C-alpha cells in the first residue's frame, strides 16, 4: 500500500499577497514624520505647499500600486489645490492666509471624495455640505482603524511580515520602557554618564521632553489623518453620480413661482427708484435729507449685500423646484428671472456706490476691500444664474458658485490686499491730506516695502508711527528669520526683511512700536 505524504506546494505556486494595508500605513507614517520636520517649530511658509505636493504624490503612487484608476475628470482639482497651498508661502495677510489654508483643505477633501469616481459638476447644494462631512468622518474616524486592523491581519498571514520580524517588534516595544527607567536611574547616579546621555539626545533633538511629546503628537495625528484620507480616496465604493433635477417632478408650478418673482421684482423696482433719486441725482439729494455721504453710505450696506446674495439663493430654489412644462411657462419664468437679475444688479451697484463713498470719507481698509472683491464675484454669479436658468441646469449654477468661491480667494491673492491698501491710502493722502498711519502700521509683511514713502512724509507724527512700526517688525524678523529654516521660508516675509535691511540705519532711528488693529468707530 502506497503511503502518500503531503508536501507544501512550490514557492512559485503560492498565492501572491499584496501588502496594501501595510504599505498604506507605512506611507502615512512617513507623511507624519515629514509633517514633524516641516511644521514643528517653523512658521507657516514653504512647508505647507511642500507637504501638499508630497501627499498628492503619495496618493498618485498608491493609486498606481493598487491599480486604482483615478477619475480623470476630477483631477483638475489638484491644480487649484496646489495653487492655494503655494500662496500660503507668498501672501502674509492673515485673513487671506486663513482662506488659502481653508480652501486648500476643502479642495483636498473634495479630491479625496471624488478621486476614483463621481463628478463635481453634478453636485447640488447638499452635496457640497455632505461631501466634506463624510470625508472628515471617514478619513478621521472610520478608515484609519480599519486599515490598521487589515495591516495587522496582513502581517501575520502567509506572504506577510515574518513571525521573526513581529517577534523583534514586540521585543522592542517591551524593551523601550525598561531601558528608559534604567537610564533615568543611571543618569541620576553619575554626572559624566548624565552628560553623555544628554549630548546624545541633543543630536536627535530629544533632550526637550515637552517638545518630544509635541513631535510625537504631530506625527501621530498627521499620520492618522493621512492614513484615513489616502484610504478613503482609494476606496472601492463608488460615489454615485449626481442626478439632475427633473422639471416635471418639481413641487411648485409656474403660477406660484411667478407670484413670488413678481412680488420681489415690484419691491426691488420701488427700491431702485429710490436709489436713482439719491445716488444718480447728485449729492444735494443726499444732504437735503440731513445725511452726510459717509453716514448714508454706512447705513444699509450690509443689508444690500445680504439682499443680493439672498436673491441668488431664492433664484436657485425657484429654478430647482418649479415645473415649467409649457413653452409659455418657460418663457415667463425666464423673463421674470431676467428682470430679477437686472434689478439685483442695480442693488449691487448701489452697495458698491455706498462702499466707494465710505472709502472716500475714511480710506481703504481690509474690511472695505474684501467686500469690493466679493461683490464683483456676486455680479459674475448673477450672470451665471441667468444662463443656467435659460438652459434649466440648476446644478451648473451650484458648480458656478463653487468656482466663484475659488475665484474670490484667488483674486484676493492676486490683488495682494495689504499692499493694495497701503498704495491706495498713500495716493489718497496725496490728494486729500488725510491718512490713518496707525492703521497702515498694522498691515502685514505684504505691505512693508510699500510703506517706505511715508518715511519721507512731511508730517512728523506719520513718520514716527510708520518708522516705529517698521523698526518693531525688523526686530521681529531679526529673531524669526534664523529660526524659520528652509521649512518656514515665506516670499512676503523674505521680501520685507530684505527691504527693511537695506534701510536698517534709517529705520532704527525711530522708537520701535507695535500697533494693533482696532474696531473702526465710524
């Protein structure tokens, strides 16, 4: 009787195990270590765009390794993501920097959500709300734990990490706390040994325990977020395509929508008539009512902007939920919408006119410049709304709103807000003799080189304010620049430091003084 023995199959016939979760975990850990090198003890600058580029490179590399085909129609999101990330190393104005960081993070979440499937052009309003929320929960809570569990399972099965490697890892985990305890005892017992240990720790920047804990926290948090974000972007669950709303299933009929649009249009006609009387009839029509230019400009500016933005929301709602089955309904709805857009444009022009009057009386500030740019993009959206109404594609208007938001932030970056404010106020001072030097002294490094002409101003108080502010900033940069390192390199900061250094002798003649922005009273 023959005896058969079971032999293991040849190595060539063993199944190939792809260590996807282990590979993903390792890359996320590397990104966490990169964040530690780039961000800890370094100001925001070159580090943010570099980390963004490295994360995108990791995503594309993992997609190639895991054979995940990106949805090419969505990869254009990487271009504005890189742009806004790069601008954090260019512009120093705080609010613009905040917008750049938030916009880059938002685009990163959208890219992760749509990396493998879906289309941003089909998103509705609710999709823009739920996509970042879903991405945050999945990437920050659900996915990292699942990947770590999968990585452990991969490590112990055939084709994964060898049992010897796991044994070494467990031994290290057990040995580290024991070695730390004995090291503390021995360093207390001998001064020479204590010096040796401290010198060794300094080489690896481990001599400062609070800083070490901070670095470990940064590595852990960033690694965890990158692990979840990369896993979520490479998920095999497809994002359902957006569905365009069908006009024949909308709950409102043309009559209801026509009543709403006509009522709003009549109200706007009455308001516009008033605006023509006051704004286009000359200054006497304003002052005859007892208002100054600045007082009239100040009253109602915010309300007019809210009206213009709310009109877009109303138009989108009616566009989405109104049935237009007959040709006359389509024609009537489009006509009423066109009238609404025209009247809203005049209201928007009224708001801009009020702002111009306010700036004429008090000069340019950040809080007066941002609305200028914002209202310009609201005007663009009015045109987009009219076009999407005619073609009956409300989701395209939502997509246009998303693009307009990117355009708003990009315009602020291109304008260089603080430098623009400094130049405009200097021109205004040459024309009117009025200047709020203390406010200009609060502007960021973006404006520092543009303030130099004020050092030759005939007004001694203006020279002292600007000179003192520039001296204070020069002292700050003297301390900051050596510590910033290449990770914290920033274009505006470097440009300001170079310009201030050239005139160091002149600037140091003034008493250094820090100025803070104050809430405007007028």
